[in-house]
């Protein structure tokens, strides 16, 4: 189980890198041309797709594990993602807790919640698709 957890952290780090690149593309390219109102949902959908694609192609690194282990991996990724979002946002970027919580406000077009749901379900769903 420890090896699976270590592997899942490695794959999660790839997802984080993809998320950072996705956010940079949103801020530098999309937002200046189409505005925040459109760039946020596009970025959320793109991030969700990236999470699933990375998970799908990284699945063989886990080897032969039980179906419920994929559920735990997805939940573990949620915990890591939320910890990263809050701790990095607060301690590194200097954002307030209120500002950090705005990623959950779908009224402004932010689809981070969708990306979290996809993150939670991707390991199990990808494993089922590969069966």
C-alpha cells in the first residue's frame, strides 16, 4: 500500500504541474483576449480533461490493485489538492482565506469544484475503462 501511495503522490505532482500550466495559460493568453467570465470555465473544463488524461495514461504505474484502492487514491488526491490550494495560497501567495475560497464560487464561472470531482473519480473511472 505504501508503494501505491508514493506512486499516487508522483502522479498527483504531474497533475499539479499541469494545473499550474493550465492556470498560466488562462491568465496570460485566455483572459486578456476573452475575459475572466469565459476564461475561468474554459480553464476548469480543460483542467478536468487534463486530470483525467494524466490519470488514464498513468494508471499502469499502479500495477494490479483492487478497485477500492482507486477510490482511495482519488480521495487522497482531493486531500492533497485542497491542502496545496489552501496552504500554498495562504502561506506562499499571501492570499486571504476568503480569496482562496473563491475558487469554489461557480457563480463567477470558476469550475474548480468540477476539477475536484473529476480528480476524485478519475482513478476509478479510468481503471474501469481499461478493464
